[in-house]
C-alpha cells in the first residue's frame, strides 16, 4: 500500500523552477498572482498540455478565468510568455512558450554579474 | 562568455516542486500569496538558509514583512509548515520544515486514488 | 547570443532522479551500466519517447545494442522495469514504465526506516 | 503510515541532471563508470558533502576506492571536475566543482546549434 503511494507520487510529477525566478520575479515586474499563472502554465506544459485555457488555469486558482485571461495577456505584453504555432499535431494549433522568461532571467543574471565584476575592479583599485 | 552564463545559471540553482502542489493548493486552503510564501521558504532552505525571516521573504515579494509574518503564522496553523529545533550547528537555533506539506499533499493524493478505485468498482458493477 | 544559449539549455531539459537511487542501486542488484540504461530509459520517456529501442539507447552509450537488449531484459527480470500497453495513440504500441523501480526503492527506504526505529527502541531500552 | 513514507521520500532528496549529459557523455569522452562517478559527486554535493572521498564513492558503487581515485583524477584531467578551496568553513578545506562540466556541455550545445544553423542556411540556398 505504501509503495503504491510512492508510485502515484512520482507519476504525479515534479516541475523544476530556477530559484532565480523566485528571487527576481518582482524585479521583472510581476506580482504573486502573475507568477503563479506563469508557474501554472509551466506545470500544464510539463504534463503535455501546451495551451491551457484561462478556464483550466482558474480551476486551480483563487481567481476567475477572466482575471486569468488578463494576466496571460499582460505576461505576453511583458514579453515573458509567447504564443507559437504548434506543428507537432496534424490539426493546426497554438502553444505557449516560456523561452522569453528564461531570456529575461538570463538578462537579470548577466547584469548582476557585471555589477559584481565592476565592484571587484573598483575594490581592487582602492 | 556564453559558457560563463551557463555556469552562473546552473549555480543559481533549481528547485523542484510537486505538480500536485500547483494542482491542489486551493483545495488545501491556500491562496496565491500564501503559496508563494511557502515556495520562497522552500527556495531559501534549498540555498542553505533554513529559517528565513519575514524581512528576507518580503524583500523578494510585493508584500510587507508584516504580511509575511501573518502568512507564516497561518501556514503553521494550517499545519503545512512547522518549526523545529536545529541541532546541526553549535548555537541553538530553529528551522522550518515543510514535511507537514508533503503529508497533506499525500492525503489529497490518497483520497483521490480511493475515489477513483471506488468509481471503477461502481462502473464494473453496472 | 548568451541568452539564446540559456533558452537552448532550458529546452534541452532536465531530468530528476531520487538521490536514493544513486545510494541504493548496488543494493538492489545493479551495476553501473545497468543503472545508466535505466537512466537513459527515463531520459527518453522525459522527452516523449516511451519505448526507446536498444539501438537508440546504445547510440548514446559505450555498449552495443545487443548488450542493451540483454540489460533491458535483465531489468525486467529484476522487476525494475516493465512493459505496458500504450493506449494513448491510435496505433497499438508498447511503452516502458519505471513504476517497479520506485516501488523497489520505497521498499529499501522502508526497511531502512524500520531498522532505525528498532535501533532507537533498543537504545532507549538500555 | 503511508504519509510518513512520502516525507521520508521527499527528504531523501532528488537530484537534477541535464538530459544533455545523458545524450553527450560519450561524445565528451566518458564511459558509464566515469559518468556514474560524476553523478555520485553531484549527489554528495547536493546532500552537503562537497568533497566525498574515493572510499565514500566506492561504497555505493561496484568498483573499488582505488578505481574511484583513478576516475576522479581522469575527470580532473578531462577538465570536467575541478578542486577548489572551500572558504565556507573556518578550517581550510577543499571541495569539488562541476562548473567545468556545465561549460563543456554548453560547448557541445553551441556547436550543435551552429551546425543546425549552417544546415538551415545551406538548405535555403538550394
């Protein structure tokens, strides 16, 4: 019985998120609800649903599907999420990509790195 | 240059969260802010800080440290988070444990499983 | 340019393995090549190929496809891997499941836990 | 009882490895035993032991500590692993870093990307 639980647990899946996202979401202009919508989109993609509807998202959240729609639109405007054509199936369809999010986080990491390097140079110059 | 980025990216770390948590947090009584506080606590633990203060949490969030305090208290009352004695260091201190969260999620998984099993029995009986 | 790398890196994917598997594979009767075959199967599943052939496996390994076949058979005999019917597609096909591996690891964890509990009882009895 | 298992399972930890490593280890000159030594080093680091000895490594493996020593040396020569000074503790000590491994994998990814881009250009030119 115990072991059936472990199998169910493993099969329900894990998602991985860069700790950087937890550290920087405020700096890239997001609040908690917007971050959760992003994480929900990632979790749906992980499970094979690449284009969750606002209804599917809101079912798991404390916000309405209308609010979800607005947040999705805002995430696209902020260039953290984009919609791509999905050519994997015969029927033409669309899918979300979070590639822009990784790009934005990488920007943050890079500018942080540069500042550290600059600080080191300044410190050594003293 | 590119490769230095990958190293910085990998060293900034990833955290793993059960997709079940994204699916069920509303059912176990949490809203988006409370979930993010939980995830922040997990991300701090991942990085070796086992007892982040409300100030450390709120620095990365859009809420005040006072609101963080209230949420932490609520998470403990909901039995999703607990405070343990940390005996790993010489100085006596405290640390958070999210063990109660995994227990609660496992409960959810189990009752879901039972309902499915029951449904199968009912369906077969027809 | 840098950022394109991060996106390519994230999209190439990560797999998660229980540290327990690294600690216990020898105890459950595996050697290094057998463990890698298991990990390769998991990595293929993660990428959507649920029934990699011995040829696909051996292409990434230092062993022949024939040796891969033998190892796959052995993993099935050891009840760490099983073949299931895949009903997700229209065409009937087969897929691997590593559920038996999680069960075996959970067994190991449980017997370890029991031994610890017993030791505690014995220690307290003195 | 079931739920205690889940907590023990989660606390035993997960490690994340880039699927790229599974795909490319042969190309970067490793065999299965060498890959497992690398993965074991990563799993020890994950659990807080940043400088596992050959003895600690071989205890979990089917190879001797002497063979582990040789493999560790080879991984350092191949520039996939390096030894750094660990300044986190008061006592001076050493620790392993797998940063060179990520760099090497990023190299592989980049040269693959370039080849694809070149192919696209060639295909379009026809």
